[in-house]
C-alpha cells in the first residue's frame, strides 16, 4: 500500500504537487492520470524518497521510503526508460542493483529471461531501443520480487505486442495481491489497464474512483428531434434541463434521462422523430476533467 | 531470506559498476600510459643531454624527475573519480542507485571505498614501475636513487597517494557539480590555472598562497627535498588529505539534502 498525506512539492516558484492526499491499495492496478506537467512524476519521485516533500509525506507499507530495510524487496520502480549508463551491459546493470540489496545473481538472469532480454543480456544498453530500455526498467523493478510496484509512463516506446504484454503483466501482478501504481497521460491506455483511476491536474487531485464510477459519473446527454422544436425546448428548460441546438433542428439535452425527455415530449404533445442517449467516453470525461489543468494546451482544442 | 543490505553489499554493487564501463578501463590505461610513458620520455631525454648540461647537475633530483609523468596522470585520475559519479547523473541511473540504497551517505562511502582502493593499487604500481624504469634509464650516466633509502621510498609512495587523493577530489567535484564538463573544467582550473594566477601576484603572496595549491603539494610529496616556501612531504600529504576530506564531507551533505 502507498499512502500520500497532504503532499506538497515546490521547486523554487513552481508548485508541482499541491496538498495531495491519496491511498493506493494492493490487489488492483491503479492508473495515475494527468496531462504532462501535472505532477505525476514528482509524486512518484517523492514516494521513492528521491525528492524531498516541501510539506506532507508519502509512505510505503506505512513507512517513509528512507526507513525501508530492504528497499528493492519492498518496492520496485520504473521511473525513466534507459536510465542506465549506456556503456554497461543489461546484466551488469541489474547485478549492481542486486548486489546492493543482497539479491542473488540467479534472480538477475530470471528477470532478464522474464522480460525477454536474455539474448541481449551482455550487450551495451546504449545500443538498446527505447522499448528494450523499458523492458530492462521493468526487469529492474521486478528484481526484488516486491509487493509494491511503480511504473512511470511504462508504455512509451513499446510496440503493440509489448503494450499487450505489459498490460497482462500489470494485471497478473495485481492479481497476486501486489500494489501496482501506473502513471500515464493517456486515458485510452488506462481505461483498458487500470481498475482504479486517479486523475490529477496542476498538482491537485481532480477525481478518483473505479473506471465504472468515472463513466457513470460522466453526465451523458440526449439528442432529441421532434415536430415542434420551440415548444419542446421550453418544456425541457422548465424541467431544469440544459438545452443546446444541435444540427438538423435537433436539441442536445443535458441533465435529463432519455426516458424523462420522451415523457416530457409526450406530455406536451410533441411528436418525436429521434431520441438518442449519448454517453461520454472515458476519454471525453478525462478531457473535460483536465481541460482547465492542461499546462501547454494547443489553444484550438 | 538473506540478511539486510549492508555497507559491504553497497561496496560490492559500486565495484560492479566501476569495473563494468569502458571509461574506467580507459582511465586506468591512460593513467599507466601517462605516468610510465612520460616518465620514460623525461628520463631518456635527461640521460641524452646530461653531459652537455653540467649546470643542471646541481640540486638534481633523480626521484622527482623520474615521476614527472604524474603531472599528466593527475588529470586522468581526476576524470576517473568525476565520471564515476557524473555518469550516474548524465544517464539517470542515480535514481535507481538511490532507490536501491536510500541511505545516501552509504552510497557516497561505497563509491569512495571502491575509488580509493582501486586508485591506490593503480597509482602505486604505476609510480613504482616508473621509478624503477627511470632509474634503469639513468643508470651509468645520471646519478640514481634507490628504494632502500627511506626518503626515496617515501617520495615514490607519496606519488601514488597524490594521484589517489586527486581522484577523490575529482569524485567530490562530481557529487557537487553533477556534470562531467563542469567537473573537468573546475578540476583543470585547480591544477593548471591556479598556479598561473598565483604567479601574477606579488612574490610574498606567491610564497604564502602557492604552497597550498594542489600541484605544489604534489611536488612536495614526490620530492626528496621539497622546494623552498613549500610544505614538507608529510605536511603536504596532510593538507591534500584535508582538502579531499572537506570536499567529500561537502559532497555528502549536498547529496543528502538535494533532490536526486
């Protein structure tokens, strides 16, 4: 379990994380979403004891990272792809990490085999592709067989086969009862990978919940078209709905279910030609949630 | 399950890192080539011109002259020390290192142990080989010195200590500056530029300041009779060790306080 309490991290003048409270539970894959620069990586670095919080704290299994006796056996992390001396071989990189925590070298060959890098174990990491670098980072995270795992943007640079592989990996790690905390700036990726989703923007928590909760909370709309647009519009507004004119004389109604709109039309004697409920996709929910929190937006979007 | 991580296991980890990159192997090779190669050039040149330059015979020191290559090798060891740290920052592997060993002082200590033991071995072998080779080249024409003389033995062994301590200075700069280029500039300035600046000062200042410069300390440590206005060999060793210790303490302080 990872707990973040009132975490604030300020770099000179920029506030990267602002009073964040989170609990990341074991047994599920928790997706950590937010636009670029929203504070995801900073939060992960603080959890790993790499950056010192300005206020608040982060704990792993109830203790600050610095107090862990066997760090690699408790927490594994992929924070940056190819963060390895380019002149070193994959095996030597992992052996150095293993030695520091008294993990037997046989485990190094095991994880290399597991991530599919056994055949290039003695090759210089500098010659690795980004995807191979990600696999090496995953091997490093799994080295100590830890119960808590953090992955910062793990799918970057992976090919489709690799993306499927990593998704299955996260699911199986969570199924074994581990805490799996995965950051991404892509909702589409998290929608198919994560069970729980945490959305942050500009260092603030925007929302959290299961994938189902988030889509359910997203207010859908109803597109309705009838023989008397104005009468229908008046009736809908009187019922407290938000109404905007869509194309083809149709109305887009928010705040009422399709059933309620149909009933209202019937009550006011409007003949309906079309009544279509529209549910926002998770992607749209995410875009709407983070609209105000995008640091480098393209303006036109 | 095996025992918890210890300083010994972190030292083992750092030793794997130290020996598994080409830059270390190159650095060690260059240290040998510069110390021994330039030593051979200097001593051979002195032997050739010995009889035609009788004015140079007065105060001639067969020990210092044979160890002249260390003046060049000091840059190689400084770079070995600096790169051992800065390569972790340039590649980003420092994060994996500090995640594996969150007690950062242990990381700094382990790197220091690996560097000092390795450089001590490399430097002492290099200066001993150079000295013996130099005396063999001098033999028959130029006066020679022998390791059976305790003062000569001290000068040669201190030559190895000088190189080792400069490697530690390079490492401390690595922790403080984190960038290879910045480290190498500062290190070179300390060794090369500082004496030039001092040279422009009034002579009373030169004498007061000059003896504290790393390069002057090195000369004192490697000579049988230290130059005027300089520290004796033992005093120079103490001052240089003090520099290395102060810089490493500063490095460890910065490492524990700054974000990785």
